[in-house]
C-alpha cells in the first residue's frame, strides 16, 4: 500500500532490485552548522584548495566534510529507530562488529563481512565543501582540563604539589556556527520505503563530526529532490555555482555569517541552472514544488503510526531481499 500521495509511484521500484536498474533519487541538502563541530583527520580540520566558483576562477581553501562524516551519523540514527521500534535486536546487529545482513540499515547502507558476504551501499554521498573560505569559517580555541575543584591549580591530587598549575592545555580548530555545506545525497534504485527511510534519517540527524566531542550540532535543510535516470552534478560544482550566484547578488559577506535565506535562494537558483544543462532524464521538485512532498513526509514521520509503517515496510523489503539474495551466504556464515 503506497504511503505517499504527493508523488508518482513511477519513481520507485516495488521491491529492492538485485542489479542496478537506473533509478536515482537525489536529496538536495544544505547542511548548516549550529555549534562548533569538528570535521578532521589527524587532528587537523579537513580542507581543500579549489576554485572559488565556476565563473570566478580565483582559488581558495574550503572546509571539507568527507562522505563518511555524513553517511555514518545518518545510518546510526536509522539504526536507533529500528531498535526503538523492535525491528532490530542489539545483539543481532552491531555496527562495524556484526551485521545482521537482513534489515533496512544493512541492505540500504551496505555492509562488508569478509568471506561471509557484503552488500554495496545504495546511498551515495560525496565530500561536501563550505561555501565560505576556510579562514572565514573556523576559529582556534584554547582548551583546558581543570581539576575537580574547577580550577587549573592542583590541591595535591595523585602526588602533585598543592598549588601547581596543570599543563593540560591544548589548542584545537573548530568550525564556526552558520557555515554552509551544500550536499547531494543519492539513493540508487529506491523503493518507496527505502526512500522514506533515508529521507527520515537526513531530517532527524543533528550531530556530525568527531563523536568524542559534546558539540557538532548540524541542521539539514532540504531544498528539493531530483529523480533521474543517472547521477547529477557534484557537491563541489553546486557549491561553486552557489558562490557565483551569491557574489552576483552581492550577498557574500566578509567575516559575518552568511544569511540563511540568501543561501537557500542561491542554492535553489544554482541547482536549477545546473540541472538545465544536464543531458539525463530528470524530474525536479525544487523550492515551492518540493514543499508538498516535504510536508507530507514530515507529517508521516512525526507520529508513531507513521514511522512504524515506514520501518515495517522497509524491514519487510529488506528481509525479502536478504532471503532471496543473501540467505545462502548468511546460512553458511552461521554454520562456520
């Protein structure tokens, strides 16, 4: 039974196909930092030296949000929901430890268990880049680790001299609030349930970046959907087009955060211009055309009956797929 009424069922498969069938659902997302997250490798913020825009040929350094920094938090949110509503038992499927191989997370986001089996992810996410330059998008903080008395001075803990000032001081670069990362999340060969499952994960995920920190708040603003028979533009090209658009409109601010309404408007205009140059078959839901679908999805995922219906349908499809295509491998793995 269809769950969505605002979109044609022709965009979805009735079951998860075993081989690629050439249907793509592209979620057009602008990720907005709302605290001081860390997207880093080896203690340094990730960045890349790239061209400022498509038209603007100057080069600049941009913050980078690697693909795993995006997809991992989103799939973990989905796994929480599956456990919350009893579709997955914690002991049966543990992320990066032991995959169940027959639930929506494993089938949609993929897994690899050596000789026991693997499933390629149907969710494709590429590195996202900040619209603003690196120098305008981060700050350096001095961090300390005080004693329990709340000061940096020892009171004789573990043999230290009373009054001795600790040297536990460090510096760390953090990404500023209101830095924008345009990101296209692609779902290959979606069924209606897998589409809603991924859609809900994007909407619900609130924290990205280093998992050991208490910060990392990021909000996902979806500005549209593109259904196509192939892949569309890259995150970098979309970001460069947004930069050009905002520069032409005079809304690129120096030092001050970008205005969110200006970014959303430029993002919609930029992606519409880029899609007009594409040579694939595509149907776009952007801006006002996207609002009915977004409203319906939010109303469906905001109550227990709705979210359980999505998870149930996604779980049924995942188990049917696993029984048909993974069952033998799983049985062999269990025997060994």
